[in-house]
C-alpha cells in the first residue's frame, strides 16, 4: 500500500487593491475553474465533451466548492481541452 503524500495548501497572497470589481470576479472564476479542471482530470475525465455541466457541478459538491455557473463550466471545459 502506498503512503499518501501530505501536501500543504499553497500560501495565499493578498490580492492587489484598487482594481475594478470585474477583475476580482474573473480572477476568482479562473481559480475555481482551474481547481475543478484539475479535479476532473485527476478523476479520469480527459475529454471536454464528457465534462458536462452536471458532472462538473457534482465534482464541485464532492470537493466542497460552491456550485459553478454556466460560464465557469465553459471555462472548465476550455481548460480541459487546452490540457491536451
């Protein structure tokens, strides 16, 4: 049986102040999409067409991420497509 690797979460830096609200929203959306894409790839979903909104949202619930919007789901599929 292989030992589980203990990985510490990355240190978070404060976001720069004074930027428009849209920048923060898109930044957080990209981070969420990236986390979901990595989780889906790790679970064996390598094809963007198989990453349906339902599958992405179920993975979000399983990993404790808030339910993604349609825009975030499209971004997840784009990241999976770009991974190949």
